C-alpha cells in the first residue's frame, strides 16, 4: 500500500514540477519584527505574506513529497515537527539544504504529539526538550521561539514550561486546509481558497497523501492573490 501511495505522489509531484513554468523564487522579506511573547495567530501588518505551516509528519512519502515540492517551486514554509515520526530523519538529507538556506524552517511540535494538558509539567518539558534536541541534532536549529502545542491545546502552565525552554511564542493559526482527517481534493482546495489570505498563518499536515495531489491548485491560489509565502523566521527576528 505504501508503494502505491508513493507512486501516486510521484505522479502528482511530476505534474506540479512539469507544469511548464520556471520554479518560483520568492523574495525574502525585509524588516523583521520581534516575535511576540504569548500566543501568535496572525502575521503582523497589512502586507501580502502567507505563512504556510505544516504539522506532524506521520508519513515518510508525504514529507518526501513536500520536500520535492519546495525544491521544485521555491515555496517557503515552516514545518512543526514531531521527532518521533521517522519521516524527519529519513528525509533529512533532502530537507537539510533548504533548512540551511532559510527556505524551510523547522519548529517544535513536541516529540510525540500528546495532549499536553493530560501530562504533568515535567513530562511536558520532556516532550519539548526531547524534540528540541532532535531538531538541533538533525537540522541544526531547534525552532525557538516558536512552539505549536498538539491540537492547539495549552494553558498557563504549559506556556510557562515552553517559555523556560526558549519557546516563548505559542504559534497557533488563523486558517486551515482541513486535512487533519481524511479529506477529498475538492474540499481541501476549497478550504485553501478560504484560508489563503494576506497575513494568515495556515495549518496543514504532512500525514495524508491528498494534499500531495493538490500542489498545482494551491500554487494557483497563492499566485492569483499575489501572496508571498514566508517562514516565521522571515517575519520575526
């Protein structure tokens, strides 16, 4: 089954890469601002930036497809990584050069994606710190100060533990493509049409193959609205 999924994604990526246009090369924004302490849901200002953020990484071939998509198109995005998923180690050789170049950013989403409010604070700290160690060892950066709690669930105690570990910006979202559960391409693209708006932080996932069939349509929305994809590090510094 994995072979069939992977084969389908190769075809989808080939369609995206072979659409006839040269790869996009986004302009890196200037004039970064300090990252906020507390909860972040929107990018600041009234520009044309779009923070395309991708969580989890439960699927090795889906993460591989995202890596090729970014390499082929120049799209800038931020991954919120669960290091327990083998996809991040398996695909590190493809992703690391784009991380080093600043096109892709890695940020912390805990080690194994638990509900943090069901853990004691020492275990919360272990989840965040273990993932930070994985990010530093694998990608050369731990994603601070950006932390996304699994399911968006957090409280004052969790926020305090995260801040003590350097993650003072609890990074949530203002839009979603709705792919946290099985989704068809039509509804995914419709959700993207609603969410891909200026200064939005949009949530997607690297878990299910549906999104890998929609790269051309997602780029069409971005380009038709003159949006600039950015990493969080492009905006905040």
